[in-house]
C-alpha cells in the first residue's frame, strides 16, 4: 500500500506564492527599466546628434575626423565633402540609417554655404541588447535577492499567521468523546477564529446528539426494566388462566369467568405498555420542537373528544379568551387526556372542569396554572404525593390501572418548567394543578 503524498502546508504555499510574486515583480520592474533605459539612450543620441549637426553647420569647415561621428555634405545629389563613412541621401530631420552593417542616428540640415547644400551627421547607435546588457547583471542579482527575501519573509509571516491553526489542530486532537473538554477559543487570524467557532458548534451539536442518544438508551433500558417489572404479574396470571383452560374441563360459567379475567388482564398489559411508551417518548422531547400554542383551544378539543366517548360525563372549559404558552402541545394533550381518564375511570367523576389561567409569581417568570377539577371520590391527602411516582395508585381507585397516569402528568409538568399539585376541588373531588412556564 502506497503512502499518500502530503500536500504542501499553508506556510510553504505562502512562501512559494511570495517568491513567485517577487519574481513577477522583478521581471516587470526589469522590463520597465529596460524600456526606460532604451528610451533615455535614444533621447540622448538624438540630442547629441542635434548638437553635433548644429556645431558642424555653424562653422566654415564642417567635416572633421576623430570625434565619434560621420558626416556627409551634398549639393543637388553631389557629395561635396564626407568622412570615410558616407551617409546616404536623406531629407531634413532625424532618420535612422544603416551603413556597412552599422546603425546610425542621422540628422540632416541645410547649410548656408554653399546655398542649397545639405549636411548629414550620424552617430553610431548601439543595439538594444548592448544597452540592456549593461543592466542585466545588476537586475539578475537584485531579482534573485528579492525572490529569496520575499520567500523568507513569506515563510516567517505565514508562520505567525498559521500559528492559531496549529494551536487549533493540537487542541482538536486532544478532544475526548465524553464531551467534557470543549475546544477553547482561538485568537489570531479571522479564518482561524471562524474555524474554531465552527468546530465548537459542531462539537456542541455532537454532544447534544450524544446526550439524546444516551437519553434514548436510558429510556429504553428504563422501559424494558419497568415493563419487565410491571408485566410479570399480569402475564403470569394470564398463563395460569390459559393452563387451566388447556388442562381442566370447565363449565361455561367457569370459562366465561376465566375469559373475562384474560380480557381484563390484557387491557391492563396494553395500558401499561402504552403508558410506558408515553413516558419514554416524553423523555426524548427536544427543545427545538417547542412551539407557541393556545391552551384553551387544546382543552376544547380534549373535552369534545372525551365527551364523545363518555357522554354521561359533563366536561366544561372555563374561559373564552386565548391563553398561549410555549411548549410541546402533544405533551400537554397527553397530560390532559390522562387527567380526564383518571377522573372518570378511577375517581368516578360525572362533572369535570378544565381551565388555564395566568399566575403571577413574584421574582419569577410568568406562569400558567392548568387545572382539572372533578366531583369524583378524590384522593386522601397522605397519598397525593406518592401517586405522582411510577406504578403508584390511590387506595380509592375504582378500577385497575398501571399506576403511570399521574407519573405522566408529573413528567410533562417538569418538562414544561413547572410542577404538579393535588388538592381538594371546589366541585367536591380532586383538583390537579399543573403550573408551567407561561413565557
């Protein structure tokens, strides 16, 4: 298996980029300098040939030798006088001529004597390579030094710039899966700070997901343990009844009695499993699923549905104005259904009243009191705290149950930032009050 080639680090990339940028700048400067030098050289040649032509045309014997120029005097195409290098005929002004392979900058002007004569003066013009060649070594040395210096500075400055990233990498490698060591804030480059914030947010989301997973696992374990504990007795009773039916000849009244026991036990098992599932679901409610809803409207729906299944029970909702809260409407609905079911099934209530009113609590956030009053048999004072726990039932309960109904109500109250209080109802039975966060 081949080892993958590691990419260049940010520091090396910055150093390379700085060296390349310096090389490009040096090339640009060299080109501009060469162009400027050639232009200056040509301007100086033009001024010099102008000066020589002016000087030669102003004296009586224009052609002299050994002064670094060539000259030719013509009159009507006839050469009157010339240096050994004869310039070709040209119009007045500046021109460039090539004689015997040598380039000359030529200035042609009129002479006063003889009248009509033209003087052409030329100065050798070196090739561009010769002009630039004098500067090339210095530009090459300066360019190499600039590239090396830029690469070194890029390496040094990049080292300081990526130091927060190195720190972030080191800290990220030390993170543990238990979520106890969150990534500390990194100060330095803006990108490093943004990356640190992104990693911190990701770590927080991972921890939240891990906590939800642990909660789900704990809930599943609790569900399994509670189900095993609570269902052992009814399942044993059902097996005993089935064994009797299988092994003993029974009369019809005896068979009807056993079948009735099986039906009642099956309903108890179903009720227990349903309640345990609802408890487990409550433990998995997420804060981001909270919404704003009208409690009065929710109570109206609960009352209407319960009235259809229990037409003999009179259920009313006090208050016509909307009363809103932020929370899980399914949770409040679950608590309301359980309270109505308990009041009817276990309390024997024939009249139930639902209400939701704001509560002022000094020094605390606004709260809502969700009340369910009934005219049932009530509950002894010494049992009111105990029945809020799982698998606890009141002594006055008129029907078998799982002992989880009020535990579900207590759970929803806690999830909504409140508690549950059981008290005497003004209707003569039991009053259950859920005080929840009303913000």
